[in-house]
C-alpha cells in the first residue's frame, strides 16, 4: 500500500470523483501555517507593549520627572525660611517660565494681577514628552532585556569569579557543563553577578543620550533651542553637543544600575531567603526592585544633578561647562545639599512606576496578541 493511498480525498461540489481528480488531490501538499517572524513577535509582544506602557507611564509620571529636573537645574536654594517660603520657592522654580510668559501678557494688556489657567499649568509639566517616551522605552529595552544576556555571558565565561563552580573551570570555555548546569538566578554570589551584569549594561545606555538631552532641554531650557527638533539640532550643532555629559552619565549609570539589580538581588537573597530568584512572587519582585531603585537614586543623586546641569546648558553656546566645573561651582555656591535637589519626587514615584509599568506591559502584550478576547 502506497503512502498516497492513505491520504484522504476531497470531492468538489459539482464534479464527479474520478481517479484523475483523486490523484490530483492526493499529490497536493498542505502547507503548514507560517510562524510569525522575529519582528512580528517583537512588535506584537514585548516591544510594542513596552512602547504603549511607556507612553502611558509618561502620561502619569512625566510631571514628577519635570519637577525633579527643574529643581536639579536651579542654581539657588529652594529650602529656606519656613514652610511657606519653601513652597513659594518651589512653585517659582517649577512654574518660573510660565509666570514670566503670563507676566508679559498681563503687562501688555495693562493688567496688574497675573492669572495662569490650570490647563496651562498642566501643559507646562509635559514638555519633551515624545523624547521622554523614546528614551524610556529604549532604555528599558537595553536595561531589562540586555541585563539577562550579560548575566548569562558572565556566568558562561567568568562564572568562577562570582559563583562556586567547577574548580577545574576554564575561563575560555562556557561553565555550563555537567558540573555547572544552566544558571538559575539566585544562590551564593548571585547578587554580585546580577549587579555586575546590570552595571555593564547600564554604561551602554549612553548611546541614548541625544534623546535624554533633548528631553532635559525642553524641560528646563526650552527657549534656548527655539523649537528645534533632534535632527535640526544635529545638523546645526553636531553630534558632540547632543552627547554632552557622556562621561558623567556613564559614571552615574554604572553604580546606579549596579545598585538597582544588586539591591533587588540582595533583597531576594537575604530578606526573602530565595534560593531561586525566578520563584519570587509579584509582590516580592516589586519590593525588591523598589529597594534597589531607591538605593540607586540616593547614591547617584549627586551625579544626576551634575548631569542635568550639563544637559540644560544652552546648546548653541560655544562654551560648555564640563562635569568637574559644574561640580566645583555647585559646591562653591550652593553647598553639598544641592546634590540632592529633586530627589523627593524620584523616590515618591519609584514603587508606583514599577507596579504601573509592569502591569501595563503585561496587559498590552495580551491585547496585541489577542489573548484577552473572550473564547
């Protein structure tokens, strides 16, 4: 009996079943369904979901980031006198440009009292939103997608530096042998491995600096770029201006990412006593990530202030202050407390941002893949 004789025949309506028709149907190949390609899976999966979640996150949390950046770039004291004076200074720093704009309008119309509509105040907190979304999404892809790959690389080729692996381990060969199976996040040395991988990936985020600088300029010094977009600035001022503060950013990102991933791993290891980090619950992941994020924010705040002040300089100016010059000038005129300006809104939003971004990313993955439709 031939293989073709096992193939079922399908009789077409209005056509008699003949040996010729049966042979034609028997020889017809049924093509398997095509698998979706990498880009299709990316855009209708984590990539597209992260973009939509990032846009939603900016809608809610961008005003907090704008507040922090304006406080960091302000060169005078904000906290002074009583609570009333401090709040007055705070309001002036956040809405100074808007107050100046409406003061000019009031003077032109002969009015003595400045009236700023609430809608104008809300809109004043969302400058550079497009660059914020681009930067946030790409940063997440690099940081949270790149860190596991870097962690696996370090484990495969340098596992002996972090974990108790085969004493005969050859650094030139992968450590995933019978004695050293595939790495499971956790265990002794796991926190240091996670932190080191995060540190190396964090430094690579400097490639996104043009988006970050455009965002900061729109938030703090919008008048100086006169409505120019990224490509206009690139054409007129060159790549170097957009990458101002590269060294400072790298110096900030390295310990920041080290503490973010290391703090989260430390919390899972020593607080929750997890032998395998992948067994952490949703709440444990949020708590651990919040601890790592807050520790990173506190320790890197001084460099973040220096970075923001470098990026908020007039991009068309020929003289750009370096990181050391900004550091010395800040200590001389404002004292060391200036290095913690804007830290409060960043700490306040650490946990809510993590919960929101994680939840929305998972939701949008289901929406894009059609998994939330009623069956």
